[in-house]
């Protein structure tokens, strides 16, 4: 049927590929894996920790497409490609409640590995839901921009602008909220927007590190590109 403007879509379950090889092939784990000194330790840690994270994952999402002109997004200085689109899609995804740390962790190294594995899951979730949105928009004859997440460094759109996304959706339907202090619950919940319409150029990809101001110093550089290639 395709995307219906103004209609809220709630995904209470989202399947994501979370295989051992996919995790190890995604930055920063793929970069750490290149070190001969830590490769065996890293692979053993990922193999040990991945099932624990997978058991905790409860991926959910909510999204809605609305007319850009009446969306209210202009008050939040959105990325230029979004303002040029007739419609804007507002998307929130969450991996669910993930425990902080692990009582069986073998020191700080395991904590770093666990955090990286969780981030791979969140990036994979964002890509899967973003692709679903794009597919539904395409069914209606609409092209889309890439995804833009406040605070990601792309287009220098500050994190505080995620207030727009959360206020535009009934996020309580998936057990998510943005507190008055600006903190998301559950942790690692992600918000993003995507422009779409019949008269814009189709972006070649939904997610990419290209153009991010944090790219030179980011240990996760290339993660989005690696995930996009496998979505």
C-alpha cells in the first residue's frame, strides 16, 4: 500500500541481522581486529558478549510522514535537503532496555566491546527502519533524502533538535520518551528525519559518514557505510 501521509506506523518488533561476522566487520570492531595483539582477545570477547546483548535487545520503532510546511521543523534549523522536500518523515527507533555493563565482564576491555556491539545493533536497526520507510515512500512515487539524525555531526544539526522528532510522535507507544532534561529513555534510542516527495532527487544511500564534522576523530568512522552495504 505504501506510506500514508499523517498516519503513524508502530513497529513493536524489528528483525535485524546481528551475526558475529557482521559485528566484527563493522567499525570500530573491524579496526580493532586488525591489531595482531588484540585480535584473538577481541574475537573471543565478541563471541562471548554478543549473545548477552542479543537476549536483551527488544528493537522497536515508530514513524510518520507529514507535510514539511506544516510540520514545525523549520523552527529547528533542519538540514537543507529536508526543507526542499514536500514531506518530512519523523522516525524514532530503540533497541529497548540494555543493561549497563556486565557482571561477567572481564575488565574494561569487555565494557568497550559491549558498548561497540550495542552501537552496531542500533545502527543496524536505524538502517533497517530507514530502508522500510524509503521502500514505502517509493511505492507512492516519492523519492527520499538520506537520514539525518540530530547530534550525529551530519550537516551540524545539534542534538537538542531531537526535541522536534519526539514531540511529533506518540513515542510512549513504543515505551520511549525524551525527558525535560533532554535525556532519552531507554538509552541509545535514536531519532532522525528524512525528506521525501515527488520532486526531489533520490539520495544514493540512506546512511553514510560522508560530511560528518566528527569524521577525522571518530572511532566509528565507516560504520554507517559498512551497515548500509549490508542492509
